[in-house]
C-alpha cells in the first residue's frame, strides 16, 4: 500500500490490509496522525540503522566529501522512487501533526552523532571539520530540516537532483574543511 496512490492511505484501507480493527488502531495510537508518525519513525529508524553500519565501515582513507556524498545518496535513494516521494510527503505531513510524536521526529537523526564523531576521529585525510557533540547535533538537525522541508512543502525539487546538489553543498560547507 505504501508503494501506491496516497489516496489509498485511509484508515479503512489500512484496517483491511493489516487485519486490525479501527478500534485497535485508535486504541494503540490514539489518532491517525500518531499511527502515521509511527510508520514514518519506523521507516526512518530502519534507514538510519543501515546508515550507522555504513558510516562505521567507512574507510579512514576516504575524504569528508566522499562520506557526505555517500550519506546523501543513501538517504535520497531511500526517499525517492516511482511512488515514494508522494507517500513520504504525505507521511511527513501527517506525522508532523502528531503532538505526541513530533519530538521523536526532531530527535531521530541524533543516532548518527556517535558514528560520525568516531568517523571524523579515525579519518586520516584531514578533510573533516572537528565538530563537538553539541554542534554536530545542531548541524544534523538542521540537515534533517534541509532534507525534509521540500517534501513537507510538496516542493517540486523534493528528492530531485537540485535538492540533492543543494543539500550536498550544505553538508560540504558545514562538515568538511574547504
């Protein structure tokens, strides 16, 4: 269902596909926005867990621009595709309406802090800015906004080459030595 038309993401269709009753969904999630936020969080967490493994295995002889290009290609690949952009835009919009889950959405990228700090310490190319934990947290959260905003605004650049290029320029300016 997440590969198709956004209009199919109704509570009734979710009930039919999942086997849960409407009552069960509302019992566990309180409202539909919490349900969508949970779907979105699970998908994002899965992407970031894969990404953590890749960052931990990143060669110490590759440069900071190589790392950020790889990270962004990885994230954009997971967010784009035939139907993914419209589905992700819809899930973003619904998830951000959830008051209970909005803080979790804000913090989700924080799981990359430790792997990125280890990566910058073990790297031998002298191309990484040495960034402390708090500064890295702020920069990563702003990166998340930089990536997600075009989807939230249903902007035509969302997930496209221009979005990728602008995001890569942002990363190079904020995480790498020039």
